[in-house]
C-alpha cells in the first residue's frame, strides 16, 4: 500500500492591524491554524488554536494603552478562562492563566540565536510576532526532521503591518528578517497585498523611480483633494449646525415671551 503524503501545515500568525486583517475571515478552517496574541480575542472571538502572551503579567496590570475598566478586566478574565485544549504560550507559565503552556525558549534561541555565557539570550527579536514566527519555524524544522522530509508548509501573516510612521514601525526590520529566513528555509510565506511587510515601492536599479514618484504624486493629489472635500463638508455641517441651533434658540425665546 502506497503511503499517502501528509497535508502541508498552514499557520496563520495574526495581529491587530485592521488593514490586512480582513483576509483572515476567508481562510478555510481547520485547514489553517490560527495563532493569536494579546487582546486580539476582542476581534476574532473564539476562532483561534493557540495564543501567545510574552509579557510579564504584573506589568500588564499597569500597561499603558489599555483602559483599566474595560480592556484590562476583559483580558484578565479571558486569560483565566478555560479554553479547553488550546494553549496560551508564555515564557514563564503562570497559575493565573488557565491554559498556560511553556514557550520553547531554550530550543528556539539555540536554533536561531545563541546563549551568552552569563545565561542571557542573544537573538534578533523585537516583538511578540517575532517570537510567534520563530515558534512556527522551530516546529516546521522539528516536524521535518521527525518525518525525514524537507521543510515545507505555509506561514501566513495577517493583521501585522508595522507601517512606517506607526507605533510599531521599529519592530518591522526583525519581523521581515525572520520572514526572509522562512522563505529561505523553503516555506511558503503569504502576506496580504494590503500589508506593508516585505514590500518596496520599486526594485532598485531595475525600475525607474520617476514612474513610482509620478504615481505617488498623483495619489497624494487625490488624497489632498479628498481631505479638502471632507474639510469643506465639515465646515458646511458646522455652519448648518449653528444655523439650526440659532433657530432653536430663537424658538425657545419666542415661546418664553408668551408667559
């Protein structure tokens, strides 16, 4: 009997950037594994297979950017909930997290970085997404060794833009580094067109920057015109609001004169 080849593993690493998050809904499940992080549960609900929380839990209590009465309480409650057999990977599993599981830190650093003599890791990582990519690469490699097959599979990145000018732009270089490593290993790396990762406006030395510059100038003019139209509409709405308010005040004053 001929042994049937196993289906290629497909892993979707999911962040919270809205521009490239929409395609996640189109992924066939359970063909794709969905790996989430942090407070993404507010967006994707229960559609996930594993979670990553690389922050210190005590730091999360005072984390800036989370509303203390909503996001923090929801997240703490969510972390303490029972999510069945789905793990929440952490560097140091905490009893406050019901599904806490050990992130393979020693193995990942040994494979993709190195351990210094003083016990500290030296590895090019700038975000939770980096750690998630490395965990996926580590599992792809170990799976291939066990099956004695070449590394194969698909790694998809959704909701992770790290666009220039945004809060997380400084995390982009290391993320793109590991995605390049993934491609070099033989994995298929899928990045939505709406995502800025692994993209350049033109190929240096091959494409003319003049053509790109013209397109960018045209796009800038289009956006500036749209902004002017919106600003004009806002001004008209503001004037209309003031006129209506004046008419209402006049009506109130007229009614008061009757008594």
